[in-house]
C-alpha cells in the first residue's frame, strides 16, 4: 500500500460524535478484525488464568483493558504518531482456551497465534495470566527464529515447576529458554523486586542468560538511561516485549494477582517503552490484570496506556517499512 493510501485504514469510532462510553468495547474503540478483513496489528484477548499461584481473576483482564481503553485518543504526542492511521490496527476478539486443561489451553493459544501471525499481523495480546507468554513466544519464534525478550515484571517467572506443573504463570520463560526460542544474547527482566525462594533463583536465571534491571535501578538511574541500555543490548534483533502489569507498584496497579511493594510508576514504564520506539518490536503482551482487585480502573487504565505505547511502536515500524519499499 502506498503512503497516499494511508487514510484507508479504519480507525477508532469518533468520540466527538458517539460518546465514548456507548456501545461494546473493542480496544481503543477500533474496528473488529472481521470488519476490516486483515490487520497489521491484531489486538487479541486471552481470557485464561488457570496458571496462577495466588489470586485468580486475570481471565477478566483483557475485557477490563478494553473498557478502560475507551478514553484513548488517536494521536500519541509522546511518540509523535497517530498509530491507527499509520497501520490497520484491529481488535481480533478473544482466544477461547480450556480453563480446566492447561496443556490444552497452551496448545490452543499457540495455534491461534500461528493463525494470526500467519496473516502477516503483529500481535498485541491482552492477558490472561503470564502462562500465555510461552505459547505466544513459540509462535513468534516459528516466524522470526529465537527472539530478544524484554520482560517487565516484579517476578523472574523462570522458576521450574509449581506443584509439579510445568506450565504456570511463574515458569514461562524457563520453558522458553529450554525450548531454544529466545535469543539468549538479548534477554532482560525489568522491574524485578521482592522476596525470592532462594539465592539460587538468581543464579539459575543468570545461567539462562537473563540480565536484570531491578525496580530500584530504574529509580536510581532513571527511565532514559535504562531504555538506552536496553536498546543497545537489543540492537535490531526481532524483539518481543512481555509486560506483567505487576511490574508496576501496587499503588499504580492494585488489580493484579501477585502484588509486590516497591515497584516502578506507570510514568516510568511508559517512558521506558517510548525510549524503545526504534526497536524491531514483532509482538507484545500485557498480562496479569485482575480487575476484581482493581479500584477506579487504576490498573486497567495503566494497562491500556501500556498497550497503546506498544501498538504505537509497532504501527510506526510498519509504516516505516512500507515507506522503505
Ligand atoms: N505474576 C507472575 N507472572 N508470577 C508470579 C509468581 C509468584 C509466585 O507465586 O511465586
Ligand atoms: Zn509478576
Ligand atoms: Zn509474570
């Protein structure tokens, strides 16, 4: 498509004509995928939380983020871009995963992701608990080879098993390293904090190839410096960003299943993401929003803005790729 066709992309419902609280919620009031046929960025929900170790409820996260995203506007000044005019972004609905069989759910998510990525779309996934990052990464790696990973989270999520289970929200990234689907030269956790099971958690994690930017590092060094360092490590490798909303302090994200004190602010998270806007972001997820513990949509609003920044990064790159052709 040439640049003169850019206005052909169908954007959000105009909130100056139809009140933004009217009608069913899609992400940012964008069209559904079936209304536009194909999309450059497919926003997809995964209402699954059978992998959690503490408070349940992230199965309702995707829809809470969609509801909170009604207030997003089409121009993103922080990245000087109108993400929904640069590329076709659409809401692809939900992946229906079996809540009673985690192994089957993991297969279902992988197959659905294969289908969406196979259309040429990048995925902006709204969780769901963190278990779903594994099948999403599997699918992305089938397309791009092992990918760089930026993992925003209070937790490492590289633990081995819980109650003997391999697929849980605390274990996706160990499985991913074992499966060889991550580029071990470019793996970072960001926002890590809180008590661990033992020091071994950290040594195991380091052996897998992860670097760690703790939440205290962000406070001390600032978002810009952290983003610069991450960008240098990633270079132009295909990048996947996985954001567990519990990377934020519980003051900024109370609505989550395993909250830990001492986290980054939503401003710091958004600023770090903006600092990564030149990275080759192939897909991303925002997970672990559990609206039952939320207040005044604090968490869902933060998650909706997070997904908006990620979508903007992808749309800008898609448009730049088109212009270069
Ligand atoms: N929130 C995520 N993804 N993982 C937390 C696991 C913490 C635990 O139960 O040890
Ligand atoms: Zn977490
Ligand atoms: Zn997590």
